[in-house]
């Protein structure tokens, strides 16, 4: 009898321990956030991840890619909690198609630059692009990368899109464009101003900011996806991205914030 009572008590203790561990596991998992982030955000996301974890203890797992490709993954069931896009069109499409419960909001505006590792002068970059000196121009794929779309709009505004296209080397994302620029695959390229901040003095870049009047504003949107709607940590991250702390980080990386 005493042995049976002991065994029953032991079983109850083991079951209680398993339940405790299971609950703890759910809590830990709930504190992890899967974020799909546009390629232009790669430099700044590392800083945002660190700052957010210091403030909350919550870990963010980030997948970087072109906005268009990330939308395709989300539409096909990829379990992301939050989407940080390089524009508003892609997150609005997800909302309209039922992948998010609330409309996206703008968290920052992007700044397009044209740059090179060579000090080739940018006083009249339109003429420079058409010169024999420039053989390859790096541009992100405008169909899936908003910064590539902005670059083509600016080239069209200047009346040189067709001529520039003959020299274009298209990257699938702004990250690939950055690689083309920094490795010399392309003589010059259109990218995000955050690249300059990321490289610092490691790889000096010569650049000029493209007149924002020559392309549609690059309004970058954030949206909570249905997969993350029940996770309280996701709400914390969403509010953090819109907070003064995050905005100051975005601003330091060349983004415009309100």
C-alpha cells in the first residue's frame, strides 16, 4: 500500500513537471518573433534586433529578402509574424488577400542614392551614366524591389531610361545590388542610403542622394500577419518599430521618419 501510494505520488509529480516544462516551452516560443524584412533593411535590422532584445528580452528571427519574394512566401504559407516591406503596396496586398487583420502603416521613408566605390564625380550623374566610362549600372529588379522601381522612375524622369537599361545589371534584391557595387561588378548603382552607414570606413563609397522629386515616395510599411496576431510579443515589436527609439535608429541609417 505504501509503495502504491509512493508510485502514485511520483507519477503525479512527473506529470506536473512535464506540464510545467510544456508551459514554459510555450512561453519561450511565444517570445520568439519571425520577421520578414525587405532587403534594404538588412543593415538597420541588426541594430533594431539588439535594441529590442535589450529592452524586452524578446528574440527576433529575421529573414531578409526582396519585398516581392517575401510576399510570395507569406502567400504560400510561410509562418511569419510581421512583415516589414520596402513599400506600402506589398503589405496592402497581403491585407486585401486576408493574410493580415489590420491595414499596414508607414514606419519610415526610404532615401535612394546613386553610388560607386570610385570617385567618379556625381555633379551630373545623368550624363555620367551615358558616358563610355560607365559600362555596368546596378539596379534592383523593379518588379519585386521598390528601390529598383524608384531607380527606373528617376531614370525615366531624366529621359535616359532606355539608354541606361542597355548597361543595367539587375539584382534580385537591394542586397545583391549592394554586392555588385561594393565588389566592383558594377561601376555604379542605385541603392539605399543605409548602405553608407553600414559600411562606415570599411569600404568608402562616393555617392549622391537622388532627387526625391524624380520618383514616387518610398513609403515603407509594417503589418502584423495573421500568424502573429495571437502572440503578445508581436504587438510589443510592432509598437517598438513605431516608437521614438526605433525611429532614431532608422534616421541614423538615412531613413526619413515622422
